């Protein structure tokens, strides 16, 4: 009997040792066993900027939909001939990388990460969730990180949850709560982070304004009366500033090896119509020296028709956006002023909507290096630019569309919400004259999270590009 017990003890010991060895074999020697919040923060800011300004989420989709850029070859995305594999990076990177890493910071003990790290992480996570729901509609939100097959929350639930999260983020952030490292956007300036949080609250509140005006007003009043304030100058723009390869702007990297995008004819024509001094910033003169004006490429053409416009006779996006160090602007001062103008026009806050609108255009000019007061004044005085009190959505929507140049995801959201400018689908598009209203869910959701996916589709509508999202009211 004793021999049997001893044999069992030896076997158990051997198995334990074997398991320890297997555990060590399976360890990644290059992985960080205990990630530091500063490293996770830096990575999240960089990867978030790459995602926001990268090809799949920006210039190969949303920038085409809002007709700021156009394809001059390989025109399938510009004709909306896109499969459900075409929108995976926003979803996959958003959830598996950004939200996962930011949740890691939020789950640290107070000793591992002070409340400022957590406030910043919650603000960034809210921004990522906002991008996801803006693009797809109903998305996993409340169960993310708790369930391998999370249920989808309705878009309404997501936006309201984010407003609550941002209020919490504001309470976590304090200039007396300790320093943070790894912040390459605001360099650890907590006062600026608090302004960003309120500005993001303002953006999301306007997303729900046509559906939930009372809740939108409540959130806007809270954001605009908070002592921390809002982004209040171009020096406080929320942006990721790139350097040189391999830490370069994604559009710059793309144009180093490829030549398949041009500025859209729709935008060039509008800028010429308004004598807009941002045109030389937004576009380059064609490389054919016999062409002495900016020439946009038409959207929604067949590849042969797009090619026939002439690679050398059409304008590439401006060099301001295509240098290695071009910044990835995520939230501008101009956007804040447009939002305040709209909130005033809706009667949510008091103020002068026309002055705020003019200030927003002026801030956009300054952002792009146009500071001549006479030039600004002449632009604002034009009948086609002057604020239309009877149709604030037209005035703000058109000018916001121009100011958002390069920020495809938010330009796409604001165009759907405000319904201006009026855009017309190109002649070879495949949606019967309609322009996309959303991104497809990734195909992997059907196979890996099928029950939740089917429930979301049953609630929201068929998983098509033309299915209207909750916030997108006709």
C-alpha cells in the first residue's frame, strides 16, 4: 500500500514538473509579462492614429464616400463594390488591440496605474467605441472583455454609455492625481486631457440630438459648463504628430509606393466656387506643367474611365497631408466651434451661432496656415458662405465637410447626420444611386459570434451598406 502511494506521489511530482516545463516553453520570451501603463498608452495613441488615418478606414472608404478623395485606378471601393472583408481593420484593431490594451490599463490596481492613467484610458476607449458605432451601428460594448461572444448593444445604448463613461473619465482626471508617462499627444498635460473629454462629450451629444434632443441638451450643458473647459485653440488640437519612417503618416507611406488616389472633383469644384484659400493646401497642381489649375478626379467611375482622366492631369492630395510628419488630426478646435454653433442654433445653449460659425471657419483657416485677416474676412462675406439662420444644417454641414478634409470617419458621420453637402453617387456605382450609410460587419462576426450578430441584424436591419443607422435621421 505504501509503495502504491509513493508511486502515485512520484507520478504527480513528475507531471507537475512536466507542466512547469510546458508553461515555460509556451512563454513568449519577447512578451511583456506585466505591461506598463505608459507603454500601453503610447501604443494606443500611435495605433489609434494609424487606424483613423489609415487606408481601410479612411482613404479607401470613408474619404471616398464623402467625396473628398477619389480613386483614379482600382476603383472598386469608389464604386462601393466592397465585400464584408473590406472593413475589418477598424473592427479588429479597435477591439483586439486598442480596447483590449485600454481595458488592461483600466483593470490595473491603483498602485500600478494612478487615476490619470485610467481617465486617459477611458477617454481613448470612448473615442474608439464612438468610431466603431458611428461606422457599424449596433456593436458589442457593455460585455466587451467579459464574454468571448459579447452581445451587441444598440447604438443608442452605446452613445448614452459613452456619455456616462466620459463623465467618469472627467472625475478620474485631476492635476493633483499624479503624473503620467507615455502620452505622446498631450505630453501628460492633464488639463488638456480634461478639455478633450468635454469636447468628445459635445461631439457624441450631437450624434444623438435628432433622436434624443433632451438628453443631448443635458449632456451639452454639462460639457460646456464644466470648469475644465473645451479645446479652446489650435494649440490644443487632439492630434498624433508623426516623425519619419517607420513612424510616418499612413497616407505618406502609401503614396511612396502607390499612386491610385486623387482629390475629389466634388471638393475641388466646391472650393473653386467659394474661392476657398484652403485649395492649395488640400491639393497639388497636376504634375503635367501644361495644366495650371487644380483638377479633381470624379468619384464612382469605372477603372478605365478613371484612368482616362489622366494621372498627370489630375491633382493629388496636398503635400500638407502626404509628408512623413503630417499630423493625424483627431479632434480640431474648428470642430468644437462648429459644435457650439450647432448647439446654439438648436437652442441647447445661449450664444451667437453665426459668430461661432465664423470663428469655426477662421480656426480651420488658421489650422492650415491661412492667417491673413483680410482673406478670412473676404471669404466670410461671400453670400454662399454666410451663415443661413433658416438652415443651419446646410451652412454648418457644408463648412464642416470642408474643414474635416482628411478625417474620413468623422466627415462621414457628420455628412450622414447633417445631410449636407448634397452628394451624388458616381455613374458606375453599384448601389442604385445611393451612397453608403455604414460599414459592413466583418464576416468573422457571423462565424465567431453568430448569435449576437444575428440579433443585431434583426434589430438594426439587414447588414448592407445602405442600411441607415439609428443616429442617421432623414
